[in-house]
C-alpha cells in the first residue's frame, strides 16, 4: 500500500477523526454485532475495521483490509488518516486506564461529547 503523508491535511484528519468518532458512537448505540451491524456506510465500516485492528496491533492490518476499504471508496489518504488517528487514541486510552481515571457511566454522555466535538472540534475558540 502506498501512503503519502504529504496528502494528509490537518482539516482532512480532523474531518476523518470526527466521522470515525461519530460512526463508532453509532456502532456502540446499535448494540452487539460489531462493525458489520453498524448503521454507517460501508466505507466507514471498512475504515473502522482498520482502526479496530490498529487498536489491537497495527501489524494485523492486511492488504486485504486495504483492498476492501478501497473497494468501498476509501482513498490511501483516508486509510492513512484512520491509522494516524487510531494509534494515538489507543495510546491515550492506555494512559487513561493506567491512571485509573473515571469514565461516564451514562452511555448517552459519549454521544453528547461526540456531537459537541463534531460541531466545535477539540480546541476552545479564542476570544
């Protein structure tokens, strides 16, 4: 797979990050069944499969995974961004777990936070 970081812009990474987070939120809300049962487009399902493999071990991502994502319309840049986003999120999650941080018990909080991040991003606008 040829992937060039030069084609990945900050805006594109932010867009992909928001889409993946919202899609994952829809998967969680849909309940059991994993990515195949998620109520999201097949392109996002293919990218979520790649992100899920990165979560376990990046070496699990195969040429077949990339091929399936391409067949669903994903570009090399979108796959690169998916990996670029999934890897640090895993690191952050391990950090949070290691610090024994608390998590919201109400699952609706994740949807609210996801929507807020999708609308406003991660940074608070300066005044």
